């Protein structure tokens, strides 16, 4: 017999591990979350649509992880600690195999990022997934897009461009060899949340990399009313990316590819040692890629040579263009 809406919720979504902030979780009209004294609430929502954010016939377990990782990445960008999330799930049918794989990947991410599922909504329709996250940070301590200062260093975490290479794998366009690595980076994105909390009071601005470094850094520059100089040769690339593509193509993917869910942040030069120590503690790669300038624009270089961003056909992901 087909699963009813409430059977489905009970079977797949009520056994998630809960957290210390959850006063009332799944099952009532609202979830109730407790904030720590002196903290403020941070919230953000992201939607994933089949054919836009993930392929038709995806790795469904990976999709469960990725939809939460992408949403929780925005809490990291603010240096906020996760409290809970809601899942709005629109499904064409109640396919038990699909639901079980999806709920398993989602539960793994929920545990990994210490963010409990506290509520949601389940409807029938074209496949679409939305996750709203809630987090907290001490009042006035969050990382914003607007604090970058001329002379600050520009940093990025992790490696960039692998998730873009995964799209080539999904479209069967990639040179053979590193498919598993690229798909792992795409489906199992790992935004550096605890590192981001450690950047409170250290970084001057931050953003998570969803649309691509050039596009997302552009938001910092606009909000902070500054410019930046970025060296393509300093971008952190995985061995897999470097061995699968020319240096130029790998740098292009790192600059414009998107889906990395790493952090880009600025910090004054005096913070270098502290940032390197924090990255070492978190076992996270963290790389200086440029400098904040007063030009009001993003200047990209390859070593000492100027690169014209306008020559690139894609400068970052945008819906409706
Ligand atoms: N439909 C909407 N209504 C209100 N605010 C929105 C809407 N879509 C996006 N925003 C807001 O616009 C800003 C930029 O959105 P977006 O580029 O999606 O951010 P992110 O990359 O962090 O998810 C965010 O503050 C987001 O909350
Ligand atoms: C099948 C597939 N094709 C293309 C992409 C590339 N892509 C789709 S949306 C996107 C940007 C992130 O999505 P968006 O809705 O802008 O998220 P936000 O910036 O709001 O977090 C990227 C890089 C993808 N992830 N999967
Ligand atoms: Mg968004």
C-alpha cells in the first residue's frame, strides 16, 4: 500500500538526532529553539531543483547530504553555530527506496554538521527540495559581507573547482581517472563550519562559495565598497583537478565554477598567524589568494600578467541569464 503523507514523515524523518537547542521538534505547529544568552538568531533558506542544482537520476544519498551542506554553508559564512533546520520536500511520488536513501544522506549530514531536523513540509509535485537553517552567534560578532578593508588579505578554504569538474563527469565530458574524487566533492560538500565560528573577531568579512569565487567575492567587494586583486596562480587546486585539466582550465573552473561550498574571507595582515594556526587545528587547507584594494573592482592576474575577466564566457552562476 502507498505511504501516506504522515506515514512518510514518521518513517523517514522523525528519528533524526536532536540537539541541545531544540525545545520542541517535529510534530507540533512550530519548532521552538532556545538561543544562548547574548546570542542572536541567524536564518537562511536554499532551494534545490532537479535539472538545475542536481542532475536527473542523482546519487540520492549524496543529494540528501548536499542539500543540507549547501544550506548550512550560509551559517558558516556568518560564523554562526547551527541550531536546527527545516526541510520542505516536494516529491512526485512516495518512492520508498528514494526516501530511504535520501533520509540516510540527510541524517549523515545532520550528524556531521551537528544540526538537527526540527520541522518541515511534505507535498506532492515536481521534485524540489528546500532547507531553511537556523543558527546563532554572539550579538555583534557575526561575519558579514560588508567589513573588508583596503590592505586586508583575501583567503579561501579547501580547494576550488572540483565540483565544476563533477559536472563534466555527470555530462560524461571529463578526462578519465578522477571521477570518484570529483563526484565526492560535489555530493559530499563540506563547508568548514567550526573553522568559520573560529573566525569571529578575526575575519573582517566572509562569504560562502556557491556561485563561484569571482561572483561571490564580487558580493564582498560591493557590500564593503572595496576592490580586490586576485592571483590565479595562488588558487588552491586539487591534484585531481590539476592532472585532469590544463592549468588554465583548472584555474578557470576554480574562479567561476561554483558549488564548492568553501569560504572566502578577508582579514588584516596581523591575523595571518592566528588564521594559519586555526586552519591547522581544523586540519583545513586555507590559502591566501589576494588582497583587498581601493579600486572598487576585481583585478585578476596570472602571476604578473593581467587577465581580462570579460574574456571569460562564464563569470559565475546566475539563474535567469
Ligand atoms: N525571494 C527572496 N525574497 C527575499 N530575499 C531573498 C529572496 N531571494 C534571495 N533573497 C536574499 O538575497 C540575498 C542574496 O541571496 P543569495 O544569492 O541566494 O544568497 P546565498 O548565496 O547566500 O544563498 C540573501 O540575503 C537572501 O536572503
Ligand atoms: C546538474 C547541475 N547543473 C549545474 C549546476 C551548477 N549550479 C547550479 S545552481 C549553482 C549555484 C548555486 O545555486 P544558487 O541557487 O545560486 O545557490 P545560492 O547561491 O543561493 O546558495 C551552480 C553552480 C549544478 N549544481 N548541477
Ligand atoms: Mg541562496
